């Protein structure tokens, strides 16, 4: 009986099952560990998570403003800026605080607008987008001003008419700056929000088509050559 082919086949089957359960146990353990790591990564990848809770951009801006008033230091980050020299492209990496204190003379409402725009840093560019999944330059400003319940035009061309024209030397935080697609162009295709204005540098935040939402110095040749106008919003 024990030499029958049926019993031989059955013994082989039982052996295979036994071996399969032996390797499935460690495999299931590995899969659980991978799943746990993935869930932990997902829980910390949200831009607006703090202390295990999700907050809106407006709430995050308010909390960060409160942190600064308490003297909480802002973290340092590296941002990449693409520049062009002839036909050669290069990347410049600079370390700057993610959120820098605003001057005391910046109105509270405008401070909220700037901090809300800064809370979107790292959001990828998406034409027509207005969320953290992706947004364009005018969408960034539209959402930033919405944080103080101010509805502004949606397109950069319309936003260029929403305010009083000002000279570049008179720029201050909260002003809007507009650019063309190429040097010398008079057709507005891009907009940014001034976040800093001092004798050393003028910084503006915008949604770059290549880098997403970033802050850059206005005095870079790339932006100066494409600068068209600046306006002060009507608030």
C-alpha cells in the first residue's frame, strides 16, 4: 500500500503544502512590516499635518505666525533655482528658512496672505490647479487671498488690473509682480507675490512651471529680463 503511486503523490503533496506554509509565514511577516512602514510614511507625508491632525492652509498660517511670536525658530530648507546662461542651464541651491519673520509694519491681513502662500511651498505646478495636488501661479494668489476672504480675479492678466500700478523701487510685501514668457515681452503670462523687500534683496513667491511653489529673488537676471509691471492690491 505504501508503495502505491497514489500514496507517493499524496506524500509529495503534503510535503509541498508543509513547505509552502513554512515560507509563507516569514513572507507574511515581511509584508506586514512593509505595510506598516508604508502607512507610517503616508501619515507623515501630508503638508499640513501637525501633532497627528490635518489643518487647512489658513489654520497652518495662523499657527506658524503664533510660533514666530513665541520665538520658535523656523527650519532651514534647500530650494533649487534654475538659471540660464546662453544655452547652458544650471541649478543653484540656496538654504533659507521656510518661514521668515515679516516686518512689523506689514498689515495683519497681508501677513496672513503671505504666510498662506508660503504654506504651499513644494506644491507642484499644474495649469489651472488650485490645490496641494498642483496649482499654477494665479491659482496660488487666488488661494492666498481667499485666506482673508478676499476674492481676486483668477487669471494673471486680470490680476494685473486688480490694484494700483507701482514703481519697482516702491515694492513692499504683499505687492504683485507680473512677468512675460520671454525677455522684452509685454504679454503677461506669470505672477508672483512679494514676501520681502529690503535694500539687500526683494523676494517673491510664485508657482514655477518647472519647480512648483518656491520663493526667488526678483533681482535674478531671468526675472528682471521678463518683468512687466507691479501693482498694489486693493484691500
